[in-house]
């Protein structure tokens, strides 16, 4: 399997990092293809918890080259900090590569993010305030600075200072605060550029040469299908394309090279921030999912909204991403439930929908149709094989497979690296 994509199928935090970490064993390169440090990717190794934001989840293996590809937006101060924090814990980041084409996030992007959210008032998106949207907007406007610009120190300092001056004036005009252009230029064009420079390279050629030499690549998505800028619940989305097509543009690897697309799916649903959520459970089941599943954002600490698994949504995700299989995570979170529900379709005025709603008004009007199953009320944690799972849990997996039409190849039974059951093809 030379190229595998790992993609979230819901609204993020499905447990992508844990599956990426597991698969990284069999891959030479683990490549982040979009998003930025809005992501929070947790890996638990021997009880130690690592929360990654920009650094790919393959960094824990000595044989893996972690790559931040061209589709990612990079806050260089954050990157330096994340590398330092990992290295302080004994994780070697020296193999890390950063695409020269990756766009950079600067303080004015964060300031614009905050101003835009304030302006939206009650209609705010609930962004992570990391400057993601404004940085991608500059990329699309062709005004952004890229990591490769840091390679020429003098030109970068000039370009940075003139952009910072313009952005400072703009922020003041919009009612924000002026920037300290000289101090920022000294920091970004000085010590930060110096720290980041050694990682910068042409990752497109690097990855193609690796493929030609027979290496296996794992392309790691951040966020998820329903946060996709084109296919998600716009405007309550992020500003990049987490769907599998984004793995092609975000790395420079063509679609024909990809042979496996794993849809990471939580056994229930969560969503951080605003936006529609048809199966949201505003009751004791939803509370239990949040409590038992520790559903609090890694990046912002916000409580994630919780609800039942939605296979209508998953069928759409399967189409959008060409999914080949599903990894179903956090099934253990439902261990104590007397009842588990699976949404199998949507209705409006009693009429079943044939397609996932095209707009927010339609999505807001749907009534989910549920299939109720008895809970297993047994701890899944110790299971190592599929047939060691209780019959009621296996039934849950069967229903998911039938409804989505894809095999469930991995089942998460706990946060730890080895707390997982695999079902081979
Ligand atoms: P990501 O953003 O998709 O990588 O997911 P996050 O790391 O933000 O959130 C997933 C959370 O669930 C993390 O705290 C993981 O340690 C945890 N987790 C992952 N898989 C499992 C699982 O199968 N069971 C349990 N109980 N926790 C899991
Ligand atoms: P991982 O990779 C969950 C959400 C934010 C907000 C919207 C837009 O850990 O799954 P942004 O800052 O991107 O402009 O915010 O997207 N969001 C996430 N939700 N997991 C994430 O990443 C997210 N990254 C962004 O909460 O609703
Ligand atoms: Mg996360």
C-alpha cells in the first residue's frame, strides 16, 4: 500500500492521531496535508499523553520522516515551541521536513480571526482563533508569505516588515490594535526564521523520490469531512480541504497514487463550535459521552457537543473521500450504556431524504431516523480480537458496515496505543 490517506469523517477529533500513530509503523513518511495548529492530535504511549498540533503523528518512530506539506498553514512561533516541547520530552524532531510552499501564519492573522468572530456576534463560527481562515485567505489572495521565503533572510525581513506595516494600519482602521512592526520583524526574521530554516525543503520532490524508491507514505488529515471548506456545513467549517482530494493538492501527490483511504469515525459524534448537528444528544446520554469520552478540546479546552453516530452522514463521507474502510474509535466510551442509537437516515415532514442536505436550512429541518440497539454493558478494553467483543458490540459494528457499505477494519477500545482491535481483510 504505497499511499494511504487518514481522513476524519465527522467534525474532527475522531481519533485520527491514534490510528495514524498505529499505521506509522508500516510507513516511511507521515505527511500532514492541510490545516494548521487548530488541530489537536492526541497520542497516548505507555500512559504518556502527547498532544500534537502541527507535527505529524509519525514523529514517535525513528524510521519515520514526518513532513508538513504544502497544504498546511504554519505559525512559525508555534512550530518552534511545539518542536521544543517535544524535544524536551525526548522526542527527536530532527527528521522533520517543512514544505517551502506552506503558507505562514503571523500575529495579524490571529488578530483578523478575532475581529471577524467579534463582528459575527451571535452568528460566530467558534473558530480556534489561531488565524487559520485569514492565513488561507491571504494564500488565495496571493499575498501570503511562505516558508520558503524565509530562506533569503534579507528579502524575508523586508517583505515581512512591509506586510506587517500594512496589516497594522488595516487592523487600526478596523478598530483593532496596532502591531509593533520593528519588534515583530526582529523576532520573525531573526531567531524564528533561523530556527525554522533547517526544516524547509522541497517536499514535493522529496515525496515523489521516496515513492520511486518504494517508500510507503501515510497522508494525515486534520479536522474532518464536515468541516471541509467546500463540502462541510459552510460557513461553520474550517478554511481548508480535509477531504481526501485535499491530500492530493496538499502534498502534490496525484490521485492515482492513492490506494487506501481510511475514514476515522468515532462511535458517536462530537462537534466543537457552532453549526448544525442533527443527532446531537442534549440529554444524559450526551452528558455521559462527554464525561466518559473526555470530550474537551485539546486546543481550546471547550466542551465538545456530543450526539449519536450518524451513518447517513458517513455514507456521504464515503462518497466524498472514496473511503476504502472505516476505523471506528472510542467504542469503549459506550460500554456502560443500556442503549446505543445509530442514525440510519434523515426525514423532512415524514419523507426520507435520498441525499445529504445541500444547505444549512435543509439540514436544520431534518429529523434523524434511529435504529436502537441494546448496550453491551461490558468493558471492551481487554479484547484483542473481534470475536472477543461482546455480541451486542459486534452487532453495532455489523449495523455500521451494512449502513455504510464499508468494512470496519479497526475498533478503538481505549486511548492507549495498543487498545485497539484489528479486523484484517
Ligand atoms: P484527532 O484530532 O482526530 O486526532 O482526535 P483527538 O486526539 O483530538 O481526540 C481523540 C481523543 O480520544 C484523544 O484524547 C485520544 O487519546 C482519545 N482516543 C482515541 N481513540 C480512543 C479509543 O478508542 N477509546 C478511547 N477511550 N479514547 C480514544
Ligand atoms: P482536529 O484535527 C475539531 C473547528 C473549530 C470551528 C471551526 C473553524 O483535532 O480534528 P478554525 O480555527 O479552523 O477556523 O475553526 O472548525 N475545528 C475543529 N474542531 N477538531 C479540529 O481539529 C478542529 N479544527 C478546527 O472549532 O468550529
Ligand atoms: Mg483533535
